[in-house]
C-alpha cells in the first residue's frame, strides 16, 4: 500500500522555510507509529530537514537527482527506479516534500493526514488538493496543554 502522510492546516499549508509549521506531539507519535517498520520515501530537502538524519527502524529512501550519498538512505533518481526496488506488499509512506506529494498523489492509495484547525500566518509549502478523496476514518482531538490547536487524524481513500 502506498500512503502519503502529512500535517496540514485548513489551507493545506505544510511548511515554511523547509520546516514543519506545527509541533504536535501526538502527530509525531502517530507518524512514528504508522511508519516504523515500513518504507518511507522523501525528497532530498525533506531528508535535509530531519534533525537527526535518517529515521530509525525504517527503510529510508530519497528521490534525488543528486549523486550525493545520504547517510542511512537509499537514493533513487526517480519513482520508477524506487518502486522497482520494493517488494510485493511493502508498505510505503511518502513523507514529503510538497513537490513529491504533488507528483505522486495519483499513485497513493491512502492519505494519512493530521488536519489542524488553523491557518498559519506564514507558509510557503502546501499539500496538493485532495477534495476528491473520501474520509475513511476520522479521530478528532481538542487543543490542550501540549497542542495549541484542535486537530484530527483523518485517513482518506479514493
């Protein structure tokens, strides 16, 4: 199964200056829970934004035109090269960035989104339109001492 995973604001904003806009502990916990033991695929800039590099206990794959070696990652020139390296039944999570989301949304079976009830003042990166997808599950959460905004974990399918 191919899933996209992201935290999105009301206007689909996901980032600003190559950083996540929101810090939601439960979103990070869900990301770890869903992706651990599976394959994650990202663009080079997303990899460079990870504070400690490759994420542990996952197959880290980077799509890049660069010939640089990225520690802890397998690098591929394009989606076709990457997908041919996968095993049948391998769970794949596309984790960003925006250009990867945009170019690969038609390949995804599922969107695992954290929808944040906010519109940020500053954003330069957006998730593609997913208005033609359908809600499969939704789990709403109120704001609290660790989460400045209401949010919901929403899984979409076509």
